[in-house]
């Protein structure tokens, strides 16, 4: 079993309802067990800013699914909830991203773990820290708290 952090984001329709529905659909999946759910943060859009604010949440799950299989399941949940592909970083009913998959580091054509935007998104790091204050970035081998807040004094 692997611990996997999944980021949820929504900025269309009933945003709170979308998060609740996504968590419910994840919970219904065989082979995935929700361990902990973060609080909800409202965040400004990044990159493409001409769109509504997002609600974001993080969930820690335990699963036996390999990363690619888990990605297929998450994409199916997005489709079932009515997500339509538009353009990168555009508005969406629901977005489900694998942020961390244990200590795995990988990159394929369809999946990058850790998520490529993880260290650039303060809200992602804040929600990871909410779920596990001692969490370590598998790439840098630094604690997420050290990356987020820094521990060295500047000269």
C-alpha cells in the first residue's frame, strides 16, 4: 500500500458541492482508502487569471494502484462529474491531481510525480503540511516546511 496525496480543485458551479462529490467518488473506489482530508482553501487562479477563484483541498489516500492506473481512475471521476477539457489552467468543475505518491519520483508523457507545480503553489504546500507537518519532498529530500518557509538565515 502506498500513501498518495491527491489535490482537488474547482472553480465552476457549486464549488463546495464539487469537492464533496469528488471525495465521495474517491471514497467509493475499491482499492482506495481515504486516510485524511485537509481543510478547504479559496485561491486565486494562477497563470490564466481571467476566471473565478478556486476552492482547493488535499486528501491523503492509501492505495495498491500503480500511479498510471490511479491517474486513469481520477480522470474517469473528473469526466463523470462533467469536466470538459478546455485549455491548460482554464476553469473546471473538478481537477484531481496526484501530488505525491509515497517517495516515488517519475516522469512519463502523462504523469509527473511529484506534481510539477507542487513547490510553486503555496496553497498545495500549506495543505500538504496540514496533513503531515514532517512530509519530505522526494526530489530535494528537504522537508516541505523548509521549502515553504525556509530555515536558513539570509546573509
